[in-house]
C-alpha cells in the first residue's frame, strides 16, 4: 500500500529538477525566439548543439535495451534540416559533444535523455509559435513535430521505460545529476545564442 504513495522515478526527477527547468524556460523565452526568423534561427542553433551533444546516446545498446524505440526519438537530423531550410550553416568549430561512444555513464545519460524527451513534450506550444513565422513540420520546424502516436502517448512510453529501469539509489542520484547538467548545458547555450 505504501508503494502507491511513493512518486514514480520520473515524478521524483521532475520535482528535483523543477527549478532548473523553470529557469531554462524563462531564459529561452527571454531570448524572444519566435519574434522573427533570425531569432528562431538562434533557437535552432541551441537545439542543434544540445542534440549533437546527446546524439550518440540514441544508439548506445545499453540505453536502447532500457528505453525501447530510443533510436526513433533522435531529432538531430530534423534540426539540421530545419537549419538548412533557413539557410543557416553551422560553423564546424563547435566544441566536442558532451557524449561520445566511449565511457557513457548510463544513469547520467538517462537524465540527459529525460530532458530531451521532456522538451519534445513541451514542443507543442513552440510549434504553434513557429507556425506564426510561416514554419511547419515540412519547413523549418520539423524537430518540433509531434510523434504520429501523439506526444502524450510517446512521453508516457518513455516515462514507463524510465520508471521500469532497475537503478539503485546511487544510480538514481546520477540520473538527477545528469538531468541538472543537461538543463545547465542548454541554459549556457541559450546564454551564448541570445547574448
């Protein structure tokens, strides 16, 4: 009976990272990313850098085993197409991605993926704002498109897999550290893009 009173892992993670999430949302919106296409392009650059950081996670066999369907959640290619639609070129001088194929800490990676998947859930509102700039699922805002099964169902599937992963207390703490690091990384990218 007491198990019913214990919040799920995803809910605990949400509670622990609530402030970081709120700060990031406020920072991004203060950059006025939907004021015009130029500012939206800056937002895309933030998205590109973050998804480039985590792209290798989507093919890690250990993560794929924990999170079925993980490779299909990858959004880097869609962001690159969006950048191309707007004629934005990435410099090629970016820092190395946060994650490389070697040495991935699985609990930390789960925290980063939680942030990425949560941003996809929240992208429904951003998609409406992008539409006001003449952008769509076929031009400039592909990465904001919902999953064919629906955003909520796609999110629930991710959360169910995250909650089902067998983690000890130390590993769960590592996941929280990862999520906080992901929020901080995107915040720093937004600071640089909208300075």
